[in-house]
C-alpha cells in the first residue's frame, strides 16, 4: 500500500532534502505533488530518477491526499496547514508554528513515538527545532537509564539552519575577503559570519536568552520529560551544513562513561565514534548526508556527583529537519494510516 504525498516548499533546502530522503528510504509513494509559491510554479525538482514540476500551493486541493510535508515557514503554514488538515491530509510541519500547541504532538520517532497518537486532534504533527532534534536522540536512552536532572548545552550551528540566504552570505563573504573592494556586509546575520562566530540565533527575549535557546528548553521538556532543566547557548558558526553540540548532563543516578557509551551504541539513530586519539571523533563536515546522530567525546564530569559530557553532531538538514519529518511519515503510516 502506498500513499499520496505532498511536499510543500519543495524548492527550498529542506523541501528538496525531503524529496531526496523520501526516494532514498523508498517511502511507499503512489502519487506525489510538489508545491511552492506562485513565483516558483513550473520550476522543476528531482525525486529519485523523476523530474517534477512545482504547483502553486494557492491553487492546490488537498482533498484525497494522505500526508503533506510542510517546509514553508510559519506564516504560510498558518494559512495552508489548516486547509490541508481540514481536507483530511495529515500535515507534518517543519516550522515552529505548532510545536508548543498542547493539542499537537511534537515528535522525534526515536524518542517519543507513542505521542503520535495525538495527531488526530488537529490532523497536524510538529517537527522539532533542528538543534533540539539531535540532542534529544542522545538524551533519551541515557534518561531511561539514570534520569536526567539538568542539561547544559552549547551549540555550534551551521548557516544552512538560516536557509539558502545564510549559505549564500557565508559563501559571498568568504570570497569577498580575498577580493579588495568586494567585501559583503552582513544581511542575513547580525554580524559578519565568515571567519567568525555569532552568539545569537533568532531574536532576544526578555530574560536575555535568544528564542533558539528558549526553543531547546521548551521542546526538550515536551519531547523527553517536563522535569528536565535545560540551559542553552546557541551560536552560529561558519559551517555550511551540520550542527554540533557540547552537552553536559547531570543525572539523578550515577552513570559510568563506559556504560553510557554502550547504551548509546545500542540506541536507535545513533552512531558512536569515540576514540581517545587525534581525530577520534566526528565533525560536522563528516556527518553531511548521513542519517545518523553522531556521539563522541563521552567522558565523566568530575565537578558534579553524577555528570557526563559528550559531543553531538548531525546533519541539520536531515535529522534536524527533512529526515525527521520523513521518519514521522513512516511512523504515521505504520502505526496509524494502515489501521484505517
């Protein structure tokens, strides 16, 4: 049995990656439609060995379609997701619009698959923030063993998290550094991103944290456990694709680093690369195009009673966005739609 699948925002970085992953994982597609705004109508995108033409989302009828993967941003999602959901098409949304709605499940399939049962309230499922998605994949198996009390995380987030404009700005600024008179002023980012790091992602909030940091706190609680305390510092770095995170975890019970390493090796969606030698860890460049969340540098934190440190790296366009959305679609198909 196959499904009638819609990819909305198919001309963007995440939308194109959704199409790639649907093809790579051989998702059972009987029919597929690719949507974007009117200005992209007729543009061609690839789906496996096929070439598809973009349809104007404004004119599209979602009636009779099973699943819609949305990568169109919050404003457009606010308009079109309710239309699709009302037509009986289950929306899996990559924007932040619905993540904090108590009636809409926020899903990372390796972490909280059972929560998908709540999709029926609004026919919408939310995809988490890219930095949250990879972190909770690492946290969940450790939490099940020793109960996490507190997480301190510093992120090193690539410019692709800010879309094509972010990638273009890093590229243009880097080239401009070597050509006198062709320097490129910041536009997408608050300061120069080439050869620099920026300790701000999204807007500032009243308490001094940024919205990206707030997202990591709230989403981790919703996905894993409301009792976990989280504090985050999110930093944009001059890397094209791949987010990295330095995570410090405080547990209720003692967890030895060797046992933690074994637990993570057996956990779904994780690859442990942890050799205590030069280069015995994974970096963002090495994770690009991979489905896994990579864990390295697992070690005891001797400054607290029950603490561990680890390094977490993942392709943010995949696990942080498109892959997680497709995994949700797979989960939905296996658990829900087949029943119907």
